[in-house]
C-alpha cells in the first residue's frame, strides 16, 4: 500500500526509482542501511510534508521525489560551488545551480538533498533537488 501511494505521489521518473528501494527493504537490509532511508521520528512528518510537494526547480512538472530520495545533509563550499554529502557513501557531490531551490523555504533550516543512490541507473552524482539551509 505504501509503495502504491509513493508511486502515485512521485509519478514519472521518480516512481521508477522507488521500486528498488522497496525491494531492498523486503530483501532484508541491515539496520544501518535502513537508517540511511529514514529520518528521526521527530522529523518524519515535517520532512514528508515538505518532500511530498517539492518539485524540481529546473523542471516544475517533475517531483523531487519523496523521503526515500530526500534527506537533510551536510554541505561544503569549494571555489564558490556547493557540494552536498550523499548519505549512502559519504561522497560530497556537486550541486548544479539549476537544482537549488529558490522559491520556497525548507522545513527546518537545514540543507536538504534529493538524489538517487550512487549506483542507481548508471547516473552517478545525479541531483534532483537541493534546498540550502538557513543555519550557519
């Protein structure tokens, strides 16, 4: 039921990315792997609401996805560019300027990244959406 709801919410490209995540959960991932996909309980509702209606800044017809692909993250600035930490492998990936959200605030003042796992579909370092936090 949750998978069906997620597919309906994401649609298009995102819907196809949700299936492997669900399949991994069914196959029995470790506690550490599962923790990568889930938010602290106190943040879950806030993040789900934010992610459920977040669309790509450079293509508003496409969803950024959901809490399976989106999460709070750490950032670094290198030569005036933003790099965000991908949770699956800890790699800091370049955030393309067109993927930075400029039209809405994030829910908690933290940085948020929506990106597939590094091995997904042969598209390394893909970024769907990024929201810059307000905290310094």
